């Protein structure tokens, strides 16, 4: 909410989403095959908005970084 000074504490992590590891695996396979995965593709596959697709893709990238 804009103007109310609300912010999320950094200690709170986003809720677990079963789609993230699946997208992370797809992302890793795509990178190995020199392909890309776009937010639009993720949004279409999971029937979500493009913004949610962007968030899922970002979470999948973070998931991959944590595993390294």
C-alpha cells in the first residue's frame, strides 16, 4: 500500500512454491542447451500473469544459485 510506510521485513521469505524447482530444472536444461526461458513462456505454461512469470523465473534463478 503506497504511502502507508509498509514494508516487508527482510527475514520473511516468500512462501514455498512447488513450481520453482520445476522451473529451475527447466532453466538449467535450457541453459545447458543454449536456449532461454522467458517470463512469457512461464506465464503461459502456468496460466499466470507475465509479472508472476517474472517472479517465478527470478525465484527459479535464485533456487539454482543456492544449489551451487
